[in-house]
């Protein structure tokens, strides 16, 4: 039977991250959005919580904790409640580490993992999305052609978190046989060029980049031949959890505003139209969370979670757009000005339909 009650350890992690999000992330979110940068001191504080590197095996300098999609989803929701851009920045190294831990060879793990046991934040990422209409995760346009013991990577990627500053990139590409693999590429490698930092409607504090791979040669040993569909299911769960976090932030702010805002002598939360809207928002958030937890639970049982993960991601992506838009409506004219954060959540929420591969649990 599916259990919807986090374990005692998971609840402790959730409470710790929730406190960090409330005390450190939320107060920094507006300025980060305005300046287009996440404060380095905040990044370092989060790194010291061990949210990323704790899953590195002890042999490579980590705590050796098991990778859990449920635990990862709880963390992702709380961080995104604080701010989506900051959450994606803090968790970007997972995009490289988790595939290496889950599917990497002992040699690849020895090569990659020890560096992330450092007490200082280390930027890393993955390149999945491609800038073309009708992009399909199962039909990557980026190719990897093998010849004389090397793979030559050619293609174009977009929405790469920390793409310009990452020490290492895990680039996903399709080989001659149509198989999808991930290829470890170091910063400064020949044939890798940062085209530009993207200017997006939302996620303004997060560096996302367009990256061009032009005949980039990597050794055959740099290929991670893991279960690509399983990794994408983990990404879908992460994005669904983050959508829940953003929606929850918008709902709570709108609810509290409606309780305080008076119109004709009563709080607008007592008006039927507003009360029904808030109730529907709360219902949709809980429904998306339960779908997300179910998908994560299936993943942690080692089963194929494609159906559950796709349903969770799609439902959450639609839900967060609706909830954040309703939050703007609850605030009326105030919802459209930057003094209130609901406009930020609405801009960020709109992007979940296109955030493929940008997070993982």
C-alpha cells in the first residue's frame, strides 16, 4: 500500500529545509530576481546543509545516504516554496551527481564524486532540452558518433542551469543506434561553446544557458549508459514537487492577504467568490502533491514510474499556472505590482511546461 506519511527522518529533513527556505531563501528572492543572480553566501549556506552531497557514497567522501525520490521531492517542494530560481540553482549539481551515483561505473564515480565532497559549492549541471519546436525527450537531436574510441557530440542545448559556470556538464545525446546516453564533459572542453545566457520571462535569478556542441570529442569512458527513461521520471517528479512548492507559496500569500484585506467592512476572504477560489486552489495543490508522492513512491520501490511521473508532472504544470494566476486575481491591482511576490510566482509558474530535465530527485 502507498504510504503518504513521511518517515520521521524525512519529516526532520523537510522541517530543516522549510526553516531554511523561510529564513534565508524567501527574504533573498525579490532581490535575486531583480539582479539576476543568486547570492553566493546563500548558495554556500545551502551547500553546508548537505542536500546534494549527502548521497555520495562514503568511499568518495559523502555521507552515503540512499537516493530517495520521496525525500528529494520533499526537499524540492520546500526550496521552491522559498524561490524557484534559487531552488534550481542549489540543486543543479544533482543533475550530474545522481546519474553518476545511480548508473556510473566505478571508474566514473572515482573520477567525478570526490570533488563534490568539498566544503565549498561546486557548480555542475546537465544539458537535456533542445531549442526546437516539438522537442521530444525520446527523440534527441543532439548526436554522439563513435569512432576510434571516442564519441563526437554535435548539437544544441537550451535551458541548461548554470551552463556557463558549471565545472562539468552531463550532455544527453542519441547514438547511431538511437540509444540515449549521457556524456561527461569538463568545462573548457574543445567544441563546447556557451551561446548566451538566456533572458526568460521567469527564473530571472537562475543562470540558464544555450550551449552549442560542435564536434566535441569525449573518450568512450565518459559515456554513462544508464536508464534514461528512469532518470527523466526522476526529473518529472522533481519538477512536479517544485510546482507544488511555487503554488503553495502563492496560495498561502493570497489566503493571508484575503484575510487581512477589508472591503465594505469585511475581509474579502469572507466573500463567496474569493473563498471558493481559495478552496479550489488548496484542493488542486493537495491533488498535485499526492500524485507527486505516488510517483516518487513507485520510483523508490524500483518500479517503472513513467505513467505516474508523467501524470504528476502534467497535472502539476497546469495546476501551478492556475493557482498562481488566481493568486494575482485575489490581490486585484496589487497582484500586478512587484511590491507583492505573486507576480513573480506567476511568471515562474508559467514555465513548468518547458522545464524538462532541469531538476532531479
